């Protein structure tokens, strides 16, 4: 039977370089994940055997899926490029950058589907920090990665309002979301966090909290914040498996919309928290801002910014260039 199990790992670059995991049997799919609400469809799919059902419907009996946990984007990225995982969840701009840098290589990366449109934002507890012009040299802004969605939102807004896209790069500190939230609440190490829910939403409930920026400021509407990506070589070898994964995500997304409280319980069973409770997560799932779907929205806005700043060499002409044909019929921009 299909089996989904967790593998908590601590990978180093040295291990990635000496271990050859580039080839493995078609009955194993390894997906790299981190921490956050974006991974909820995978947790729901695990609990309800939705991946098993989708694999079976696509003639893939006996397939095993491992969800491999990473504490930060660098190790996750290295794992995908080296073949230690076959798919991974990336921030949307990270897909554009990695797609450009790996095209034509044995480590080529391609998008599989969107995961979620949720507002990412920068939240502070420091009195007096209300706009970008209030950020000073002593401020430190925690973010999962300098190439994740929120830092690029900060850069795009800084370019628009201050004329300097990289004005705050020196203030960015790469830090896993759970650690960043604790540091913010304790008022140690960082004065703001720049990331996604539920961490930003919880921070906003604290006395004196203020949202300095939101992705809505840049995109004027919902935008895809996380995407599922794959090794191009793996995806080309196993097209039925790709179709099955997308079908499982569709089923999981329908369950989240239909049973938000149960989905919240599933989330917390996978990511136990002393801070969030099920009622809080349920509120997020019902607020209309956190929408789980496989569409891809706003990615060409990132392409425009990255291209203008010479951060990518080859610009995709359409969002479809960045994704496998399996979702070309869905909404995208």
C-alpha cells in the first residue's frame, strides 16, 4: 500500500555532495517541506489517505511518499538540486530564480502547481516603526530566506516608494519562522518579522503590533506565495505521479474548505505549538485571505522585478514556461 511517513533530517552540504541519490525507484516520492500553514494540504492528504487514493487512481499502487522536514530554505534547495528530494515547496520568487539558474542542467527545477495564496507581511512590535522610512540601521528583520516572497515584496515596495530596492537588505536576518516569532515576542535579536501566516497573524494580535507592509500593497490582490516544484528529470520520468500529486492536492484543498476546524486540528498535530490553538488556525482558514488552490497568481510580477534587476538571465515569456503542462489549463498570471 502507499505509505506516507515523516523523515526529520539535518542535511549538510558535505553529505549532499558525497551521497548519490539522483536515481531511485519510481515507487518513492520524497517531498521537502519546512514549517508553516502552507503545508496544510500535505498534512490533510496524509491523514485522509488522499495521496494513496490518487496514486491508485493513476495506476501507481505501492507508491511511498516521504515528507522530509528542513529547518530552512538553503538546505531544502540543496537537497532538491542534489536529488535528495524529488519535489519541494518553494517561495514563488525562489522558483523563478532556481528555474533560471538550473535550465539545461541535470539539476533543472520546474514548477508543479501553486499551493496557497496568502498575504505575507512585515510585522513589528517596535514603537515608532510604522513605515519603510522608519526602519533604521539598528533594526533587524527576520525572514526565512532572503529569496523568499516577503523580502522581495519589501524590495519591490522600497523601489516604488524610496527608489532603492535593496535599501533594507542589510537589516534582513535569515531565521526559521518559529524561532523568529519567539525572538519578536521576547524583543530579542529582531524588531520585525517578514513572512507568512500563521506567524504574522499571531504577531498582529500582540499589544502594539503594527503591519508595516503587506503583499497586497504590491500585488493589489491575492498572489501565490508558495509553489510545489520538482526535479525536471524526475517529473519527466514519472508524469502519472505528477498528475496524481496534483489530484491529491485538489482533494486536500476541498477538504480544508469544507472542514476548516478539522484541518486546523490536523495542522497542529503535525506542527504542535505552545502559541497557536485550533480556534486561531480555524479563524485564518475562514477569513477569505488564506486560499489553498493550485492556481498560480502574480508570478510574472516577480519575473518583471528579477529581470529588471538582472537577477535572472532568461525571462520566461509566460507563467506557463515555469510550470509543467499539467496545470496549464488553470488560472495563472
